[in-house]
């Protein structure tokens, strides 16, 4: 903060007032305190990142998973745009989070948005924001997701669902590193790493003119393909065990044991809903409360109900015992939950599931939240 090479005889010439020298000592002490506090904060943030990585670790020992981990490490060492491709439920957001939290941006924000869940007339304001008074109803300034993720990573899931008008603006942001906010004349500079994902054959979307070709080439710098669960069957039991331990700990109960017959059923199943479906099946298994899970429990969790049981107990409702009559609202909720799970497990994306159910995407996501479906 302050020093002299020798002790001067006329020290008064070096220090204007005695208090200046004392203030230099105080300032140096304060600077040291702030730097130590910053070091402690950085250590705490680093520990939080390590905890997140443990929570979001990629489970599996197959050759496919080992190659995927190598690709994640490679992508984490640079800021290139990544396009993650794979069927619904294969873990695209999990891969994006691993890339971010292993990169130099790991102490900054990771912001994820499902492009298919936003109404077309709101997606631009969500991504780029607007100024106060920009239009009727804009009573406050709103930051867009690009501003919120500044210096961090923005994950655009279901990128192929983005309307063409927003694709034009997205291309400009990626190329120029600046956004045009509604109601603002000056452009806003942002430094954001973009990771996109899709479960569609995006080349077909380009040929059908539903996705801009120039944006496709800009996004497709590094491609990561996620294989469906049926293509890496040796990871099925590892994933099932991982989910059972995780959810059992959350429920405060002992992890149940899977019999050999139950394991065989899990290995033979095709898993159209991929890892997400396996996670849901494990949750259903734990709700049985059994400590030993056999073939029948797994088959029931997979929906392979026998005819007699289906007649007696459709959708988990007992039609044989008048002492177990449930309120109509509870019956409707149980049916909706099962039907929503069935549609989601067999739809290509959340947007497709909403379309099949005849719901607007916001209403679909709201109902999923009410039913406890993530």
C-alpha cells in the first residue's frame, strides 16, 4: 500500500500528515481482510460446484458412457457451442450441466430453458428481455435469460421448437455477442456460452424450412449424440441401483433389494422413455414399501398388470372394498398422473406430449407440476 526504500531523515516530506500513514496501515489491513474473504468465498463456491457435480454425475460403465465422459471433458476445456442430440429422457440437460460445471465458467450461472414450453409470443422477451414502457403492460424492466446468464452458460433445450422469428435474433446474439432489447436503442453486450439440445432430426427440420440453415450450422460446432438406454444395457442395473439409493435416502428408508428375476425383467425391457422412465419406475417400486423386490413388483411398476388385477384395481383404485372409497378429486388425480406418465414415456418431447394431450405447453407444465411430475 505504501513504503519507502530507506528511513528518510525528513519523513515529514514523505507523509503529508501523520494520519495519512495510519490510514495506509488501516487500508492495507482492510485489503487483506477483503482478499481473505474472497478466497473463502471462492473455496465455498468451488465446494458447491463439487457437490453439484457429485449430484449430477454421469452413471454408467459402458463404452458409450466412457466416450461421453471424454467428450464432456473436451467440451469443458473450450467455449465452443455444443449441440446435444438424443431421444427424450436420455439426459441432455445432465450432460449440459456437466459441461458447464467442469468448465472455467463453473462459478457463474447455468441457466436452462425449454424452448418448447414457452408461448411463441413470449419467447423473445424471455430470452432477450425488455425495457420499462416498451409496450402496454411493461411496467418494470425485465432482464432476459441472456443477461441473467452473462459470463455463464445458457442451455436451450428443444431448440427445434423455437419459432423462426426468435431464431433470427438468436443467430445475431451468437455471432455478435449482443442483444436487442425491446424498447432499447443501444445494444447490450453479453458473454454467454450457448449449449443447445434437440430430440428431433434437425437436418429434416432444416429441409422442411422449420429451422434456419444458418443457425443450424452456427449451433452444430460440436455435436454430442446420446444413445438410448437400450443401446447400453450394462448400465441399466447401475442406474436402477443409483436411483434406489438416492430416493430411499430422500424417503429415510433402507434401500430395497432387487431379486435376480427382477433384474432380468429390467434388463429385457426396451425402455422407450430411456433414463427418465427408469427413474419413474424405481420411484414406483419404492412406493410399494417392500424390502425385497421381485419379478411381479417390477412388472406392475412397468405397467404389465394382469387382467384380473387390472379389473380389480385399475389405476391403483380398489373397486372391491367399500371401506376404501376415495374422494373423486383423489381418483381423478391418480388417473391423471398415470395417464400423464404414459403419454410422457411414449412422446418424443414435452412439447409433443402437450400436443397429444391437447394442452398448451404452459398448461401442460403447470399440470405436471401439480401432479408432482418433474
